[in-house]
């Protein structure tokens, strides 16, 4: 069984369960999860986890290690060599820059998954130092990386692939591979969709691109004529207090639950009538890649309403498993929410269609098997097979 080193600088933020799930779904490859350090947010039980620095290292040591990696100085990888890896897979473009000296030292080709903000954010934002002084050269370094014959890219959606091509990464070096959802964890709940409260559910980080403010404004319209409509917001982030203030100002019936664990989120799915992801393109260009939560909701039998921004509409069948709407179109969003909240027959049809759609296109095992097949192709490829020099 060949070994792939899966690199993520910080192991692992609680919002990145998709990386853990993907590694856990490998069947023909062995994954070793490598990072600079642990953050102790997401339990990593059952995974082979390694770090480049000791747990609890000083902040100065952490910054020095990051600087050395960005400058291309390889760390000691003798322990990793004993695993005989044949490939390094870096998640996010920024982490790929750090991973280059590791791949070079190991003498293995590299695959880079582009998820969203690592390619969507305007390159001028990075050059202006908004991502930190060490990342001002990120756009240039990413395109340099793309010019190497032994580096290949994975885009999590067609929209991400198109964006990568637009900024200068050759189309021939990019394959789309969806990150699926574990259908053993996300299944329809016991309570039928038409028997549930008239509740809309949002799950996501409370940041600009998630568009939660537009959902609050739409719910004000819905609740004016249908006071029974409810809104539950799951997640945390820098905009939480601002959004809570907005909900109070508009007298919107909204409950902010904060961050919840996986099982707690599933319980929210089982009590919701509609799931809404009203994403927008942020001021700096950031947009959705393809949010896994859309698959989780549909696998759980919940109709979804999402905006046509980034890769979101790739994740639904418009008019069958949910509805798309134009980003920032508050009246349009309110109309779609009202339809699903108060038309039982429509909600039931979409509820039944969602799990079948996910099974056919976004099943975790199916998607991961396709990724493993790409790994196979890359290590057989003469272009990608040469070691990094």
C-alpha cells in the first residue's frame, strides 16, 4: 500500500473535518497527516499524525519554522523517509508553498488541493500584505509552483478550476475532485420534513462570504407574513456580534447557537425544514469553493437554498433537491424560503431527492476512490514522477 504525506500547516481547525474524513476514507493508499503544529481543535483519533515542531513550542519558534519553510529550507524529514512516501498532498495553496521543501527533501511529486480562498482572493490583496508579511509573495510563489512539471492541482469544484485557470495555472495541470460526505453519518432523520417546525437552518463560519446578513434580511420579510418561521444559526466567527445586533434591530426571530460538535449539528439538521447557505463574493474576492455542508444537508434529507456564487450550484439540483438564487437577492431568497417552509408537498419531494443525489455524486467513498485513482496516475506519470529539485 503506497504512502501519501497529507500536509496541512495547522492540525486541524475544527472547520476542517473534511480533511480528516478524506484521509479516513482511503482504501488503497496509506495517509500520514503532517503539519507544523497541533492546534487541538479537532480530534485526530485513528489517524497517523506527525508534526514538525514539538507540541507547545514557543511562538517565536513557530514563526521561525514557518519562515524557513517559506524560504525553501527543508526540515529534518528522516522519520518520514522511513515511511517510504511516494507522494505529498498539500491542502490549500498557502500550505503548498510551505510543503515544497518537504517534498523536495523526500524526493516525491506533489498534488495541491485548491479549496476556495487560496485561489479566489484577489492577488492584489495578498501583495498588499493583508494576509501577513510572509505571504505577500504568495501569488508569485503559487504560479512558480504551477510551472514545475512534478506538481499537479486538484480543484474542489469546476468554479475553482476555472478561477485557477484565469489566474495563470494551466488547465492541463488541474483536475476536479469533489470531497464527499460520509453518508453513514448523514442520513434522513426520523421526523418527516413536513412534520417539522417552520425552521430555516444556517451552518457556517460567520464571515463575509457566507452571506448570513442577507439571510437575516430575507427572514425579516418571511416572518412579517409568517410569524411561525424560525431561524437557527450555527457557527461562530468575527461577524457574530454584528449579526446578532442586526437580528435585534430588525426584530428577526433568530437563535445563534455558536459552534457545535458534529453530532450536535446533525441534531439541528434533524429538526430543520430548510437549509440555507446564502454565500456572496466578499470584498477581497473570496467566494465559496464548494461547501461540504450542502452535501451534509441534502444527505440528511433537507431541501437547500443557496446562492449562485462560487461552486455552490454544482452541489445541488436546482428545482429538485433545492433552489438556487442570485447572490444578495434578498426578496428572491425570501420567496424561495417561504415556498419550502409552507408548501409541504414541495418540501417532501425535495427531501426525498437529496439523499439520492448525494449518493450518486458526492458519496465520500466514491469521491475518495477517484482521488486515489488520481494519485495512481500521478506517480505513474513521467512528468509528475520526477523528484522536486
